[in-house]
C-alpha cells in the first residue's frame, strides 16, 4: 500500500456538493496529519499482511515511521516498509533514510499533460506555501553552504 497525504481540496469539495455527499476534506491540516500517522500505526501493526510505501515529505511522519518500525522489532532494511519522496524534493530525507539503511525510493511522475497537470499544480501549490517544501529546502541548502564556507 502506498500512503500519501493531501487532497485536491477545491475539486473534492465541488464534486461532493454535486453528488450530494459530505465534503471529505479534513477541517485542518493537523487532522490530516493525525490521520496519516494513524494509518502508519495501523499498517505497521499489520505488516504481516500489509506492506507499506510511505510517500511523504513530512519529516515528523517519516521519523514516526522509523520509531514504529523499531518498536515493532522491524530492521531498517525490512522489505515490507519503504519510504519514497518525489524526484527533486526532500533529498535531505531520502539521503539520510537511505544512509541509515531504510529502503528509500525517488519517485518520478510522468504522463500526458492533461493527466499530470492537476498533479503538478498541487505540487506547485505545496512548494510555494510559506511553510512549504521549498522554503524548508532552501533553508537547509543555505545552512549547508554556510557550513561549507565556514570550513574553508
Ligand atoms: C512517493 C510519492 C508518491 C505520491 N503519489 C501520489 C499519487 O499517486 N497521487 C497523489 O494525488 N499524490 C501523490 N503524492 C503526493 C502526496 O499526496 C502529497 O500531496 C505530498 O506528498 C504532500 O504531502 P506530504 O506528506 O509530503 O507533506 P505535508 O506538507 O505534510 O502535507 C501537505 C499536504 O497536506 C494537504 N492538506 C493540507 N490541509 C488539508 C486538509 N484540511 N485536508 C486534506 N488535506 C490537506 C495538502 O493538500 C498537501 O497536499 C505522492 C507523494 C510522494 C512523495
């Protein structure tokens, strides 16, 4: 099972209204995070019959998954648990997880423009949010540049 977080917020709300069912969007980001983490807990608890790929750039969820694995007695290299980040995003997570022995994949989405456009727009939205991915990654890169310059 691949676990991902998030939603096409406006589209989901519109379709729910058109079809007359309850808007499935969570009231807050925290509620979404809680559900994602709950899904991690459930999956690790049932790892005997569910293998997991955690597709996330969220550091807290990635850390939680490593802790859940340790608590369940799963070695970092257990074949049933994988981490994955999108190519070009969160290399800091991918490289450190892989270095620590966790199975880690970089994920490259591709397809016809009309199919990938909504997907890419959501990525663009996530990357331009103030607390978003890019701000976090630029900070990490800046810190690393300063660290290297300090060494010279
Ligand atoms: C390896 C990999 C595979 C992926 N595959 C797919 C895929 O097949 N299909 C797909 O659609 N996406 C896919 N994604 C994207 C994924 O669904 C997330 O949009 C993206 O990873 C951001 O979530 P996060 O856990 O990394 O980060 P975070 O920054 O913790 O979460 C951001 C996400 O939270 C969502 N969010 C914020 N508030 C709410 C709310 N109130 N209710 C619901 N959601 C909210 C936002 O829409 C945003 O997408 C994939 C991601 C990865 C890394």
